[in-house]
């Protein structure tokens, strides 16, 4: 591919993921990613701060979508229902990227540094969701509890979705996990 071809960011992400899966995250350099994508290192750094960010580049958009959906929930909705609506809105964004999500998670699971980065990004999601709930008038500790619970539901549903051999949508696992949470919370 020539350097003038479109979607440099996507090409870099695909090249990085391929290399990470082939050789492991630690063994891959930015130069190798750029070369595989048919681009320069300079182009890589225009799109990503470092080779880790290739795997986490969408976290800002994910946070915006999550918060936007929470903000758009009906004013009368209970905090957990606001969180559920936000999670279901986010799940739609993942649906077309099922195989990428599986591969990305395999790379992250094989590297402690990436696992730490993933937890940091999830903590940022929780903090943003907590703030959205506070803006809706949810007092503490309710806002934090609902947000943290939502992130836990997201993590459980995501793991189940990427591990599943069926064709169920991510939203199915979100709903199922929320249902399990309600059963556990009810003491049943």
C-alpha cells in the first residue's frame, strides 16, 4: 500500500494487531508496525502516542458515547436503569468489531502492562459515568456504586461475548448480565 492511501489510522491498527498476535506485544516496534502498514514512523506518531494506544485509541469515543447515553436517559429513570441504557448504547458500537475485540483482548490478556492500562481506561469510564449520574442528581455513594457496578457488568458481558461461540449480540450479554445482577441484588 502506498503512503497516500486513505485510513492510515485503521491500517496502523490492523498492522499492529497482526504483529502483536504473531510475535507478542513486547517484541513489536513502532517501526515494524509502520512498515507493515506501508507508512512511516512519523505517520504512526501523528495517530498514536505510543504502541499501546493502538489498542486503546477508541476509549475517548467510548466514554463520550457512554456519558451521552446516560445524559439522554429519561429524568425519572433509576440510576441502574440509566447505567443499563448507557451500556446498551455502547454495545451497539462493538457489534461490528467482534473479531477485532477478541484479538485485541487476547493481546491484552498476554501482557501485564496492557492489563493495567485496560483497568485504567475502565476506571476512567467509571469516573465519567459517576459524574454523569451526579449531574442527574444521584447522591453519593449511589452514583459511584451504580457506575462501578455498570463497569463490572460491562466487563463480565464483554468477556462472555468475546468468548462465546454463538452469534448473540453484545447487547444480549449486557442484558443477561444486568439480569443476573438484579437477581444477586435481590438476594435470590
